[in-house]
C-alpha cells in the first residue's frame, strides 16, 4: 500500500487472525487512507511536529483491539504509524471496517 511513499504494514505474528486483520485493512484502504492522511496532517500541524508526509517512509503495526480494552466497543483494528524522523510521536488509529473510531498521537 502506497499512500505517500513506502508504507510497510505488519501484524504481530503470522497467525490466521493477523492475516485476516491485514486483509480487512487492505480491503478498506482506499476509503480509510484519505481519512487517516487528513488526521495525520492535522495532527502534525496541531502539535508542531516537523514531518513532511510526501515521500516519507514509515512502518505501521496492525493488531486486533482486545475486548474490554480501550475503544473495543468501537473498533476491531488498531494501527500504529511510526515514522523514521525524531522526535516524532507515534500515531494510533482505532478502526472498524472503513470507519475511523479514534485517532491519537502518543508522545
């Protein structure tokens, strides 16, 4: 998946559940990515982070949202973006289908 530059998305392991999470994310990527990009751009501007997303390489970790945990009533998938520039927060997304339930920077 190439939003701006090269994005490497990976799950916690190679289990069937992890593969399904990645597939669900891929199936909804064309709808999700514009929303995610807007949230990232606004977050970068709001927090004064020096990061240009254009051509940026980053990693994204994908995991299931565990029942009873934060945002579990609203989201099934947790995605964390990590960029290679410092100091930059990580950026967390909580997703269900093509809906962004929550977004937050973590410093």
